[in-house]
């Protein structure tokens, strides 16, 4: 008897799940992880915190994660100088779950989400999963979103949700405060500024957190996966200009969505924020050195305020990607045609990438 078809939603038939290749190679620079593992002292403190949490694992976790949210508000004040009330902070399993909750609460059938390509590939998937119409508008040649471009897109599409990443993935480009302010003033619905890579931005570039006090429909999302080297723990959070925005997210969140262990690990990481920020400073320097080196080799390179670099252009970028992989270096084949993205690794990993790219040869021919 022939197998009966699986009754999956029609719009999901044949769709491959999102994800970067997980290949066991010496140098993995494809998922924008922090390359520095936790220090021995950090590991010991995590072990202690998890052991304490384990004594109450027969009980559900604090579903409001109040203590962790209080710690996150304190961190934002130290990091950005912006005071955010704990009632205006929410936390979940990575910024991915935060985004999914935002689209669930503010999107849905008959509503539209707007973003600007190239950008994070999960945005249209959040929209698909929540039955939200997704519209994208192209960025300019420098991968920037100007005030004029943004206002024209808002006027044309009248979106319920605007999704803007700053720094943007995969380009690394940051939005100017003037653009964010203009979008917030003109948007008919809510504005989401995705600051997953905020800690890597250049000094003085600002943060959308500074607008929360005057923009009640603004949400600023962040993650602990990057700067806090906590990708394996899956912790992301959001700050709002109005506590009612957080109330709406709590309506759509799953019960007890963030485990006691995750909360304990995240609080431990926040206690080690000074140590972790010293790694961020080194990664910024390594990023800028990598941009300089690539440009000296005649590659086109997008300005980056993140912990990765987008470079090109290649007539056959897949061939370059494969050639690097053959030499033990895994980077990401993503973004506009002809471009590749490399995460910033340790100084030794970055040196290995440069050597491998040199060995590949003159592949930096303009894509047609």
C-alpha cells in the first residue's frame, strides 16, 4: 500500500527548514558565534548556578523570569546608559522566540510586516508561521536604508510591523539614529529594531534603546548568543517603550517557556559581563583588521558594525565556498548573489581564513 501523504499545511510542502551547515572542520566561521568559550571561573559559576537550580527542577520555573529581567534591565543601564523599567523587559528562548512572539501578537491574517533586503533570512519565516503578509524593499547599493527610502516604503505599504536589524545581518551595516527616529515617527504600527549584534557596534554609533522613552510603539530586541558567548543556552530579550507591549507578548508566550536552568545560566553570564565585554573589544579590532585586509586584496567589503564581514564579489561564490571548505575553513554562503559572509574568529582562526582565501586564488571576479 502506498504511504498516505502527510497532511502538512499546503504552504509548508517541500519547504526546507532554516539552518546553517553544521560541518566538523577545524575553522568554523559561518554562524556568527563568539569564538571564545567561557573561562574556567565562568564555568565554575555556571555549574554552581545550575546545581542550585537543579534542586527545584520538580517545580516549574518562574514563568515571568522577574529576577532575570531585573538583571537584564540593570545590564542595559550599564551598557547603554538607558534606564528601562523591568516591566518593559521580556526574555525568551533566543531572540528568535522573541521575534516569533512579536509577530504572533502584532501580526497575523490581514496584517503586514515590512523589512529591507538583504536582511535576516528568518524574518519572512516568522511572518509565514504567523500568517502575516511579508513585504521587503531593497536597500541601496551600500546596503543602507536612508530616510527617503524608508519613508517611501512606509507610505506605500502601510505596514503593521517594521523589522529593521541594526547592525544588519548579513551585511553588518548599522542604521543611523536619524533613520530609526524617522521610521518610528512615520510608521502606522509598531517598529522592531533587531540589535542582536549591538555590543559590536562602533563607539558613538548609538542604540535604539535611546528612543524608548519617546516611542511607545518601539521594541528593541537583543540576544545573549553573540557578545555573551551563550549561543548554546538560547536566551534573547526585548526592551519596550511601553509596558503594554510586553503584556501583549506575554499573552502569546507558551507556558513556562524559559527553563530554570536557562535563567540561572543567563544570570551567571550577566554577572560576568565585564569579562565578556573584553572579548568583544578584541573581536571589534579583529573585524576592522579583517575589513582592511580584504579591501587591500581588492575585495568589495560592506561596512560592518557586527562580528562578521560580508565580502565579494564572485562570479561563482559557491566554488569559492567549497574551495575554502576543502582547506578546513567553513564560512557562510548567504546574502546577495556573489557575496560571502565570514564570522570574526580568534586571531588564529582569522589568520587561517586569510591563508585559505589567499590559497584559493583570484576568485574575486565581479559576479555577472
